[in-house]
C-alpha cells in the first residue's frame, strides 16, 4: 500500500510540473534598458535636491596612461548656472563616428545640452587591428559636498589589450573611487572623469 501512495504522489508531482507554462508579458520601459545599453545608450541619474538653488559648473578631466592631460580640467559648459531641479542625468549615446562619443547632460528644470568627447584607439595585437572600445562606470558618492571641489560622477574609460589572454577588456571595479585609487584605473590607457563643481 505504501508503494501505491508513493506512486500516486510521484504522479501528482509530475502532473503539477506539466501544468506549468510560460506566459508572455507586456514589455515595460525597463525591458528596453538592456537593448539600449547594447546599442551604446547609457544613463546615470543622480538626486541633486541637496544642492538645489546653488550654482554649479559641469567639468571633466582627461587621463592618458594614468596621467591627467595638460589642458585638463575643462568646462563642458562655458558658464556657471543655478540648479533648480532635483534630478541630474549624465548619459552617453552613439556617435556617427567611432572616434567620438556623444555625451548628454540634463539638470531638471535648469539646463540640457549635448557635447562630444574624443576617443583614442587601442591596438588589438592578436587581431592585428586598431579599435575604439569604451565603457562607462559611476563613481562612489561621498559626503560632504564641499564648495569649489570637483565631484566626480561618471568615468568613461577605454578597454586595454591583455597580451596574456590576447583579448581587449575593461574588467575590474564596477564603481570607481573618487580619489582615483581604484585598481582598474592602472590598466586603462585613456579615460574621462565627468562631474560637477558646486559654488
């Protein structure tokens, strides 16, 4: 009798398994994010309500082989403006040419603009070709927000060639330390640090 009960229980479990089915969902806006990222669109959203009403500038620093280039830092906007919104978005979008990346800045109720950053090729030795390959990573946010101090928000960084693995890569920390002490930055041949200065 015990065998009969066990057999019936196993049959019920099997039937329950067969009754499961897949269902199609209506896609939401979040379902499109992986598709947009795959095509080179990336957005970073920041809550800036703490600096509402204060003046700020949008700046970037450029680094080649771990050293800041002479002309850095640079203003992305030619003037200081007052923050009137609660949300700031830094974003990247594809360019018509591989040697540039389009950069978008949007401060809610205040200002929106698009600019571009020049990229540098790396030599992919095992494939015997030059390529442009970049990725963006956010910075760790720290407090307090000191006046007239550069606050890094996003790092836009190049891949590098790994001779041992014979591949190009840009793996390491997903969040960059604001003092640029993250280990990954030792390997990256070219990167930009984008951020703001509050006045």
